[in-house]
C-alpha cells in the first residue's frame, strides 16, 4: 500500500519562497503520476502542478513561472518549489498519487501554507 506524507509548509511573507516535500512509501512501481493540489478556506481543492512518469508536467495558470514540481527518485520524494509567493497562495497543500493498480489514488494529509505580512 502506498503511503503519502507532506512537509515543508509554514508562514512566509509575500514574495518569499517555500519548498514542499511529499514522501512516498510502499509499492511505488505502479505510480503513473504525482501532483500537488491546494484548498483555500471556503474553496474547492484545485490542481497546482502535476508530474507524470514520462516526465511531463502541468501547472495551473496561477502558478506558472513561480512554482516548480520535481522528483528525487532515489528518495521517492516529490517536491514543489514555490517562489514569489502571493497571499492568494494561502491554502492547505496536498500531495496526490495516481496508480495503475487499485486503489488507484492516494492523498496525503496536507500541509498548511500561509502567505502573510
């Protein structure tokens, strides 16, 4: 069973940077994609960035040019480098894993990112 846990969230000033980490353990050979999502207070959960096993990446328009998704295969860890953070980036950030085998999807518990002066 795949397990997912996020870390690296915290409080940062507008214009600052944070790097989130998503550690994945368990059976990882069937993973086909990993991504970052976020949910602001009173809002739905939205895609931030997605990475596939084939090396493709997808970014939400609101974070293009500011956020970068990357992998460290040796550590089975997904990262989200967030630069030039804005107040609108404040949200709980979740790591998501998609698999070719059941249960097909796994979510981490989330990590809070707060952008405020």
